[in-house]
C-alpha cells in the first residue's frame, strides 16, 4: 500500500470517527460561489481561497464559446465528485486503484432554456443523466470494486443534490442605475 493511499485512508477514517463523536460540528454553511458577468455571456465565478472558473455559452445563443458552459461544469462537478469519493472509499478499504474514470453525460432540449413557444413542459435543465464509473485495481475482486463505486455514487453530494429536491431560496436585489 502506498504512503498516499494510507494517508487518504487514515484521513477519511479519522474524519468519520471525529464527526461521529462530535455530530454538532458536522453541519456548516458551504463556501459561496460568486458569479460576475465579464462581457457578452462570459461569466467568472470566484470561490474560496482564490478558486476561479469561467463559463461562456456557445455562439449559437450569443456567447463567445471561450469556455465551458455552466451545464458542462455541472456534469464536470458530478463526475469529479464521484471520482473523488471512489478514490476516498478505495483508500479507506486499502484498495490501490490502477484506473478510475467517471463519465457523466446528459440529454437536454434547448427549447426549454430558450423558452421556445413549442416548449410547453420541456424543462430548461437536463432531461436525463447517465453516469458510468470504470475502475480497476490489482488484487481486488469485481464485487469489491462494485461496492466501492456504489458507495461513492450513493454518498456523492453533487449526485444527491441532483436526485433530491433541495430547497432553494432566491433573493433579487434589483437597482436601477
């Protein structure tokens, strides 16, 4: 077992033990993502500790196509979250992964986002999403790998937010300039 695998496995176990003993310290307010329009449809999003990501829309809807769309970033967040949790669970189980790839794809209908008059009942977001987790490890059974991947998918907060109706509060501060 590699030092990195042991480090991650110990960190996960220690965090779980601590939060089990101190459940009052488990809940918190997540770091906000603050989006600002740069120009056209290009948006920069600032996060904690200097994190920065930009989005743009394709030229077909007036964007410059200079960056990924917000929808793609949603799929990227979904894929990377599951991959991270697979790696965490594998480390906790002492399984050294030799391959890990998570593919998140979705089907959409652009009539929903553009409120096309023929779009009655068409949602603006994805109609369906597909997740494919491919992983391998020397010395681990297919059953063990399947259990690791299933655990990761079931505990991914991004996937959970997409499957479960999460209450959303919207405040609008509009000022005429």
